[in-house]
């Protein structure tokens, strides 16, 4: 099996479960007191199915070596420097400005 087999199939199974739950709710096969409660249960079922699928597939796939996982996360990457560059500050400023603008737009 491929490198991201469990993640892909887990994501797909969770999305399909949530969609199937939504179709069952809209078809009145499952009844809830409100649409919000139906959405909550749909998300919970999708998440649970996703986790179960990932765990099941992971039991049957081979583990990766530690050397193969180097560089997967920020903390395992080789860093040239730990300095925050001006580019990061500009990006952070743009995000803050967008949040402030959206607060004024959607008042």
C-alpha cells in the first residue's frame, strides 16, 4: 500500500459517512430535534468512521523507519536559522488586517 493510504481512505470514508448521514436526515430516515443537532451527529459519525478506518488500515500497513520520517514536520526539518523573517511579519500583518476588515464588513 502507498505512503498515505490510511489517511486518504480514512478521509474518504469519513466524508462518505457524513454525506450518507446527511442524506438519511434529509430523507427523514433519521429524525433529530433540530438541524444543528443533525449536523453535530453527522460530524461526529464522519470523524468516528475516519478514525476507525485509519486505525484499521494502519494495522495492516508497514511502519516507516525513523529516517524516512525526517523532514515531515517543522521540528524534524533542518533549519537554516530560527529567525523570524520580515516576510513572516508581513504575512501575519495581512492576516490581522483581514480579520479586522471582516469584523467591520460583517457587523
